[in-house]
C-alpha cells in the first residue's frame, strides 16, 4: 500500500516537473512571438516612414531641379512655374496627410484611434495621388503644345513630347508599385492591430 502511495507521489511530482518545464517553454515562446510581432509591426511602420521621407525629399529635389533647369536652359518661367506649382501642391498634400497620420508605435496608442487614423490616411493618400495625376494630365495637355512650339524643327518637338510621355509613364509605374507597398503596409498594420485587440 505504501509503495502505491510512493509511486502516485512520484508520478505527481514528475507531472508537476513536466508542467513547470512546459510552462517555462510556453512563456519563452510567448515572449519570442511578441518580439516577432513587434518587429513585423515596426517594419510595416518603417515603410510608411521611409515613404514619407523619400516623397518629401524627392518632391523638393524635383522643384529645385525644375527651377535650376529653367534658369540654365532658358525654359519659359511660366511653364517652369506651373510645373513647380504642381510639385508644391503635391508636397503640401503629402505633408498634410502624413501630419494627420501622426506617429504610430507598437502598444502605446489606443488601437481604435490608430486604426481610424490609418484608414483616413489610406483614403487621403489615394485622393492626393489621384488629384496629383489628374493635375499632371491637365498640365501635360497644356505644356505639350508649348514644348512642340519651342523647337524650330517639328521632329525634335515631337521627340521631346515622346520622351516626356515615356518619363511620365515610367513615373506612373513606379508610383503604382510604391502606392501598393504603402497601402499594403497600412492594411497589414490594421490587421495586426485588430488581431492584438
């Protein structure tokens, strides 16, 4: 009888030891999972941060290049001013939407307000890009005749228009992939925050 009690006691002690071992392993796994989720979250947020920085720097550089090129090459200042004004409007739009978005940090904000800000950012981001491309199309319709008329040889004017069209098409493609990356990062952050809550 006493042997049976000892064997039950040994089994209970072994079960308790196994339980402690499993609990320790689960706690470590939970910590690792949390760290991995934080790292993924930070990577998605860094996509938004890097897009903000590169967009603002790129638009500022484009304004500067247009103004310098117009001064050096003798481009009509009205034309250069319209292109620069387009870039300034784009810059203002991006600065405003990123300012409204604010800073996104893991575990510090109210999940609902962060998700709401991200959804508004996505909507505003698409609006700014759509308006920008509509303005580009309108500007192109206005400047193509001007560009064509500035060349004495009509073929050169046509070639300049073709080069500009190819550059704009390349810009549309690049912007499309950047936009997909930014919007996907927003969706991933929103999904992550919903899973966390």
